[in-house]
């Protein structure tokens, strides 16, 4: 089997997410937005798909993989990673991820297996946590500690077994005391038995991070994410040494799983973190296996098909699927009209079920995409 | 799909390998020997096979995996590893390996793919090195440095691009000077351009190991394996610090890939080492990914189907397939009559080609097995 072409299908949709100037999303007025879908075409009639992919990188990607055997994922992955060094835009972690996930999807469609079973499945069901958007100034939204508590209560009532707050970040301020107040209000409202996590502003000082971490220990929080710049691994070594609460990371630090190895060796966090967008499922399983060899857990950052299949295949925790980002004024369930069904439909116990259809389990709404094609 | 049964087929064959009292094999008079073949049976008519498997463990293995989905390899692997703690005989690394490899074989047969492509292939061809038996006292065998040189010359003439000596071990003595003399004789005979490796007696002192290592540096050897007891990681940290030659290990140390992580973190070797018999392909790829994250190579110990598929799938070196063990008085090519064709048939350039048939690519001679069934 040979790859004969790569295609990137661009289509429009109406979005109600608006990014603030730091890049975080909030509910806002409906507006036009664009999405892309990468398709890898073969000479045997089996294609692979993954949402995402940069049209600007299309020629480069074609040049890199057309003519290759799509089942030789490791060879293609190693090649793209090598090309990345001098072409960080064309072969970004995200772009490699889309290609790699499309190849896994293709292999699943070719064999008739869902990707997590192709990788060697571990579980069919993963509990989810509700993951809030970052704080804002929308009245009745995520603008006060009490409104976080209102929203947390609603999420738990809906069946989520756990919840993570993203608190306020610039341009909505940086304020450790307000972060702690939101965490305290949520803990008080949901009671002592619900696991709670915090992902705060990512550029606090060591002193501020320690203050928040100590408060989270008092509030019996489950973990604490990225309160400081991850470029300073030393800061995380210091913080992890000080705190009893589980420090999870790195999340946004570059260097894929190689960086996770450095953090493990240097005891810079208690639990590692990875996301399929950092080089795809091939890279993610390398991170999982690295962590497993060192007795370190790995919490999966973000949701979607790839992260869910990784959670289904990994033999270590990953305790939760991160579902969101959620907001009281945003209809998460209706936010991806290019799917007929969401991959992360949640049951009444707050669980996500691994897709059993071949490949990534993308239930693509072709009518929608073709109608909105650009 | 469900596992409905596990079967272990035992059959006899005529062997010309005789184990010395330390367990190393040498050519000897033909005698009766036994082999086993594990078969995992499913309710969908697809079975998985792997040679090996202990009849004494059959009931335990059946209890552990019958009723499971054979594609959930990670779940089964984690369960067997957990059971191992209090049942090291029933769930030995080797026994887990046979089950895991049979599950990979089954998945390959189910999907129509060779295992290395199921894992995400990296290469279709791997160079082999000739790996000698350990030294002996057989006249004209591997009894003198000059006879090692004779045999090395014959192997290189046959097309092997590299060669590894196993030198003398008890009961044939322990003698660093004789080891070095054999290495020097081989180097002199094959010339300066052939990569040579040494796997010596495994219980030398630090001083003896350093003496040999320094001599191998002078002889421009490619790597040096396991000259000391691997239970003393400190000895390897010390040796690796002293020597420039690549120290490869651990090989026989227990603890699967977890132990490889400890050796990497402690700089106890330059290149890691793994064998599919240490928990199967599932465990082996965890070791590969661990090494990759740390920028460490992994040389594969031993040959056979599983090790070959791992070499086909791994994106890091593994430079060579270990072919053997070989001896001037032993017909390696004819040594496995239970196969119609050897998986490691070597071409004129000394390369092994990955099998392209579904699963592990076992070309089983059922006539032979059925005729010799016990």
C-alpha cells in the first residue's frame, strides 16, 4: 500500500467561541470560523482522516509522505520529526500529530479495528472530568468564585465525577487570592468527596505558586497544574519538593516526550502530562511508556479522538478524560457540527466510552462539510 | 472477540545441542529434546501462536485470559504482570512473553498484517551479526583464539557484516587474557573494518572487566557486554565511567523495562538491551520508547520472530539482529525442523528481511509437529 496524496479540506462554521488576546476562549457572539480536515489517500482505496492540518504545510507534507507505505508509521514519524528541526512551522508538533493520527485512522479503517485496540487496548470506558474555561468578567459566567461554585454544582449534578477549574488569566487578571477563593467556593459547594483540580495562570512566581499549592492542600485538591513558566524546570523541581499536592506537568513545554524524560529524571513534577497534539499518537505512546518505566503517571491534556484512544490503550493512569472546555453560557455538546455524534458523549455516571468503529471513530458529517466547504 | 481456550502443543525433535552445567549450549551428540507451541483460541476462528510456553502454567494462564478480548493486549499484559509478583514461576517473564507474542500473532492474523507493521513499521530489512556460541574444548571448535579467528573468517566470508564473540565461561574456564587473545586473533584475521563485539564471562571483577574493556578499545571493538554480575549496577556505573567503548546492558537483570529505566537514570551503560522474552513485544516496545525518550540506543538480545519484529518497528537503533548462536560444528540453518522456513534467512549482504505474512510470520511445519507430537 502506498500513500498517493494528501488533501486538506477547509470548511466554515459558525462559532460562539471568542479568543481573548492571550489566546484563551470564552463564549461570545456567533461569528464565522474555519476548520480543516486532513485526508491521506492511498492506492488501495482506504483513506485516513484527522481534523486539523495546515493548508500552508500541504506541499511540504505531500513531499514528505507521498509514496510511503502508510502502515510504516514509525518511519514516517521519525522522518517528520527530523524535518522539524529546520522547519518548525511546516512540521510543527501539531502538524505531525495530524498526519500521525490520520495514519492511525487509516490503519484502523484498513484492519477494521478501533485505534485503541490496534495499539493493544486496556479499557473501554474512561471517567471524565468537567474542565471549565478560564475565568472572565461575564456577569453570571465565570466572573466570581460564587459563580464557579454555581457552575461546578451544575456539572456535578449532570454526572461528572470530578472537576477542574481554570481560573483567571490575563487579560482578566492574575490574582492568587482570587484563584484560591474560587477553589474554596467550589470545594464548599460540591462537598469533600469530589476530586477537584486547578489549572491556574501559568506565569506566577515561585512564592505565588507555593501559596496557591498550600491552599489547595488545605482544600484537599487532587492535583495542581502549571502555575509557573515551564521553561524554568528548576522552578518546578523546587515547587514539587515543597508541596504534598500532586504537581502535574509539563503541559506546554516543547520537546515532546524527550522533555517529559528530563522532568522525570529531575523530579520536576509528580505526574507527567501529554497531549496527542504533541506529535500524535505515536509520540504519545512513547511518553506513556516512558512514564510507565519510571513508575510515573501521565494525565492526558485535553480531549478529542486521539487523546481518548490513548487513554483506552495506556496501562497506567491517566485517571480522567478532560471534557471541555465548559462554560455556563456555552453549549459544548452542539459545538462541533462537523460530527454526527461527539466522540466524548458522556453517560449518566460521567464516563466516556471508547469508540468501537474502525480507526479513530470519526463520525464525520459529510453533508455539513460539503455544504460549508471553502 | 473472546479467548475461548489456550492450548500447549508439545512435540519431540532430535537436537544436537548439549547444555553445559552452567546452561550454555555446545554442539554434541544427537539426542531427544522437546519443544512446545502455545496456541490461543478464539470464538471467531482466528488463533494466535508462539513457540514456547510451559505446560505446568497452562491452567493458570487459562484462568487468567480465557474470556478476555484478545485484542486488549495491554489489559492482559498488565494483569499477568500483576499476577507475577506472587507467582514468579507460573507468570515468569518468559511465560508472559509467549502469551503476549501469541496475542500479537493473533492480532496480525486477524488484520492480515505482519506484526511490525501493526506496531507501526520503521524498516523492512535489518543487518545481522554472527553470534558465536561460548567457548569450549572441542578440538577445532571454539577451543583456541586461532579457531575463533578461523570461524570468524568463515562467517564474514558468508556475508555477515559483523560478529560477536562469546568467549569461555565456566566450566571452560574464566580467563580475561584468553578472552582478549581470542578478540585479538579475530580482529587480526577479519581486518580493521568489521564491527566486532564481545560477550564474555558474566562474573568478572571490576578490575578484570576494566582490563578486558581497555583491550577491546585497543582492538577497536564496537561494544562490550555483561562482564560482571548485573545485580551490581554500581559496578556497571563504575565501568561505564572508566571506559570509552560502548558498554551494553543490562541483559539478564530482572525487572523488565523498569530496570532499564534505573540503568539509564544511573548511567550504568551506554546502550540498553532487551529481549522479547522479557515480557513480550508489549514490554519490549515500552523499553524501546523509554530508551528513545532518553536518547539511549537499545540493542536487541537474541533472535527469533519477536525480536525481529521489534527491530522492524523501533525507530532507534537496534543496529543489528543477533543471529545464532553459531559454531563451526553446528548446522544452525537446519536446527528448527518445526519451521518450513527460518524467519531469519540471511541474504548475501548479511541482511534479514522482515516477514510480510500476517502475524509473527511463523511458517509452521504442521506435518513435522503432528508426526512428533507427545
